[in-house]
């Protein structure tokens, strides 16, 4: 009996189904959060914080230090490792002077900053960037970190349309769906690439007496889709 050629099967499958990859893709590059205890809590290593190839969400109440860690320490440490940063600011709160105080290099050679309000716009930026990124030869692809501050402040397309019509009826659940789609697609796109995403999100007090932990904004979809959540 002729043996089954697994290598040929693998090549045929990868050619016939675009977008899939074969094998394991354990993280190779890690970025410190700037806090040894937090690094250890995330990765089990005092020097490893968040990995490229994954999606990490930091969630907490206002003033808990989310932007301090994600838009300050992590971006600074990523730049020191030669990782290019694409910063998506939905709160219009990341002033250049504030970033400089953390040691973040805001020149275009090290950082590209977008100010967005729509979840769809953030998805468009990331999707188009990754499409162009994949056209580069593998050896010429730089290490990239996307940072979104924050998921909680972004609005859905329904929200934007209603506001333009002077109506505030609610988004009928469109925001959780769009956030879930954004996070899920990023997880799938980044898996075999040296690209990572770190984002912040808001929390609110729980109204459930049997589950008193703070509730992360945006529904359960983004929580399930993220590779890891630091609450």
C-alpha cells in the first residue's frame, strides 16, 4: 500500500485555503508591563508581560492604572525592543506631553497614532494594515504592537447614526457584537504573525448580589475572544 504523504497534504491544504497556517505558534516576543508582580501574574515569568501574536485586554475602573500600564509602560518597553507601535486613541486623552513623561517616542519612525470613535474604524485600520503587512517578505516584516485605549469609549455604527439624527435610543446590542467581531478577528489574524494587540476597557459595579465582581464593559463576547484578560 502506498504511504499517505502528509507533507503533500499539508501543502495542498495551505494552497487551497487562504489564510490558514500549519503548526504551533507559541509566542516568541514578550513585552514587559513595567511591573514584575504583574508580569508574573500574566505569564508566570517576572520579565514577560504581554506576548505578540495574542490579544490582551486590561480592564478596570477609572483611575486604576490601565492607560499608565498599556499606553505608558508597555508602549515604552515595546519601542525599546524595536517593536513599532500603532496607537488607537478613542478617548482623546493621550497627550503627547503625557506620553513623553513615560519615555514614549512619539516620532513617526516609532509610533503611529490614530484618533477614532467608531469600532468599525478601528477594525478598518487594523485589517488594512495587516493586509499590507502580509504582502511583505517574511524576513522584512517588522514586529508590531497595536494599542487601543479604550474599547469602552468606542461607539458602534448604530450609535453614531442615531446621534447624527438627534436620537439616543440605544444601540440594540450592536456595540457588544462589533467589539466581539473586532477582538475575534484580531485573534485569528495575529496568530502566526509578530503582531499583538493590547487594549484597555472599562468596568462597572455589579448589580448581581451573587456575583459581586466588577462587570467588564462590552458584553461577554470580547472577554471570551481575548487571549487573556487582566481585570
